[in-house]
């Protein structure tokens, strides 16, 4: 087997693995990690993994090919320099929150772009997603709003019954 044939096979394998990652994730966050030390990057990866996301480093041209094969937006203009790719199974907000925290602490990295459900995201939009309250807090707020409306309705009904001289029994 010639060296060129082996290189092409390796390249195709890597692109195939990247394609599998982007197809298996509802989001892709692209970050610039220039200047980040290996221990810092390892800590970022561990924090992302704890939240159900993963961080991959690959050649930008390979990722561009994987994204094209997946039919996702062309973000090749952002794929320059030291680039890492964050994917996950479900929650872009949790991943963005981890990355936001890392960026504030390290002051060495930044967002380049992202993709959520097939649409390209600006760095500001990704940053904003990371600043949203957690899913649990949002659900608790929603439940409180629903309960508050139900309690208000019950008070109105009780006031009407009381006004009519009736009882609730």
C-alpha cells in the first residue's frame, strides 16, 4: 500500500468520525483556544464532559468537509488558527455556560461561531445562551408561573362564592 493511499484512508476515517460527531449533536460550538495551556484545555474538556459535551480538536479542513457532508452551514471562514469543536447530546446552554466560565477565568480563548439545529450562531448568541439560567431553574420558574395563575383563579372563584353567600363545601 502506498503512503499516499494510507494518508487518504486516514483522512477519510477522521472526516467520517467528525461527520458522526456533528450528525449526533444538535449543536456545534467552534472556539479559538490559542494561548490556552494543556492543563487548562484538559480542565475545559473535563468540565464539558461532566455536562454531557465533548471537545474535539481536528484539522479545520477536515471539519469543513464533515460539515459540508452533513449539509450544515458553511462556516469555513471561521475555521482558521487553533480551533476546537464542542458537541453534545442535548443542551447547548450547559456547554456554553462551561465555556463562558472558562473564558472568564482564562481570558485566553473566545468563540468563533456555532451551529444550532442547522442555523449558524454568532459568538454573542452563543455567549447569551451560556448566560441563561439552567433548565431546572427555567422549569421551576414556569411551574411557579402556572401555579400562581391557578392560585389566583382559585382566589377569584372563592371570592365569588363568598360574595354569593355560598360555601365551598
